C-alpha cells in the first residue's frame, strides 16, 4: 500500500536565547513592545508535517508520497528527500515564493516566541489529489486552509480512505467545517488539547465522533493515548523515552506509526503501540528529522517495550 501525505513542508529556524524573556519585557509597557534578543545559537531544520510524517514512514519501510507546495528555496530539502529515497513527484514548486518558514526562539525557561511565514503553503489548494498514483490511503495534515478542505473532498470523491489530522490548523475552521471533515474522513487524530477544542467547536463528544469514523485517536503525551473504536476506548501506554530532548515532531512520528499500522491492517493494540514507540524514539533527538530509524531497530525496540513482536 502507498500513502499520500497531504501537508506542509517547511524550514524550522530554531534559536536559543541564553536568558529569560521575562527579564527583558516590561509588563506595563506591553502595549508598546520593542525588544530584541541576541541569539548566538541557531540551527535550521527540515520540517513541516508532510515532510516529518514521510521521513518516519519511509524509515520504517512504509511507502509514502508527500504532497505540498514549496518555494524557490526548497532545493536543499528536495535533495535531502531524494537522497533518502522519498518520492517527491507531488511536491510542487511555486515560483516567487518562499517555502513555509518557522522562526522559533526559546529562552532558558523553555518559553517560546514563534513567527510563522506560510509562503508557498498558501497555494496548497492549487494541487489536486492524484487518482492514478496507486494511492490506497492518505492523511490530511496541517497545510494551507483551502488545500486541506479541497484535498479532503477530493480524497472522499476518489474513495480513498484518509486520516484527518487538523493539528495546529484546527483554529482555522468553524464547527460546520470540522463536522464536514469528520463526515468525509475514515479516521481522526488529535492531541488532548485539540480534542477539547474539536469538541467545543463541533459540539460532538469523543464517542460521538468515533461513531462517525472508523476510529478516533487522541494522544496525551507522557500519559499515552486513547483510541476510540465504536463504543470501545483502548488505552495505549506511553513508552519511556531514553531522553526527553525535543518534543517537536513527536506528533508527526506518532502519525507515521498510525499510517504504517493501517497500511498493514494491524489491530489497534499493535498500531497504537507502534505509534507511541515512534513518538518516544523521536523525542530523544533535537529537531524533527534527526532521529535514525529502521524497520529492524523499531521491531527490536517494540519487543523490548511491550514484550511482544511487532508482527507487521
């Protein structure tokens, strides 16, 4: 099976301020804020939901096709994907635009100030879901607003089952729009906070959402995850990470595990545990695509974590 991964591709520019924001921001002057932070440490990482999911899925032996829109500066990222053996044929260049960029500054208290430039991501709606590429499953991850709407409709029209993963894009949609996504999707996945926001916007409790899809997956960080299948709730344990270095991209790693399990028609107990494991393996490394995975190493880690064979 081959998965179409609809979502963003971005550069993450990560900077560290060796101080505390609170020491340089005057509460009584917040209405006229004018402050600069010297950041001697900076790194540029490859990121974006589609890129991160594709990276993890490919590393464990899954076939994935990332689909997104990028800018003139995407060349080093494209070379990286090709070097890894990831098919980039559905990544479309939009001339005259930058690839989406996140500028993240973190202080010593782990507070963050982030600026995000969507760039070419705003043109995601200009790409269409391919119906002749052998795609049998898909995911609609955070991307340009109109692109997410249109890709969900196109996948449903092509009768391709897909995971709806609104992520940080959830606030862009109102209740009616989110209910439409749920109606079209085969599976829905959100984190614990997003689950509360989804319920608030749609008026649907988790069990009611689960009743409309094949499964609702709610991740809960170090507390594991819940998978609602019909009127059942499966509690998936978290995996203890070797180190807690950087949570950025853990959700995308988890979703790659979901896709892999779905592509291999595994039961939810196995799929959820694989997804949980990938999240734990990612959190031990900085950035979203610097952890090293293989089918063999993940199978071994799965056996160690759960005292059972992965089997897929």
